[in-house]
């Protein structure tokens, strides 16, 4: 696959990474940090794997399928954890995570077919 074919997934990863980073920072500003501990942890984890997936696709890593598959799993886990909260930033994060998970699964499956 070429970088152009990855662009939609890269865009979804960027959106998700930004939403997770925003949710992370916003959660740290809340008074109920103990209740948001898992959300904060997953936001960081998800933002980090999205950043790594972006890099892998950009450099056409031979491990794109595996990295995108893992990214999709972490995005889904992050969306699940965020769904336990009522904050607006969590709701935005859920949407971005689900979109990213779908885009990453599509790339993972497409790359696996060509491999």
C-alpha cells in the first residue's frame, strides 16, 4: 500500500490521538480523579498507539497490519472505558476512538490480504 492509501486511516488516528489527549488533559482538571483514573490511563495508551500507528503507516512499516490491529483493539478498549463517564470530552473521545478502530481494522485486513 502507498501512503496515499493510508491517508484516511492516518487522519482517523490523528483525530483520535487529539481527542484522547484532550480527554486526558480535561480529566486531569476534574475533582473526581479517582473515578477517572482508568479513563486517564486509557486516554494516554490510546493516544500513544495512534501516534505510533501514524508513524508506521507513514514509513510503510512491514508491521502495519499488526500495529493497526493493536491500535484498533486499544481504541475500542478506550471507548469502552470512556463510556463509563458523563463528561463531554469523554463522549467526543468515544466517537473518535470508534472511528479510528474501524479505519485501523480496514487497513489491517487490507494489508494482510496483500501480504
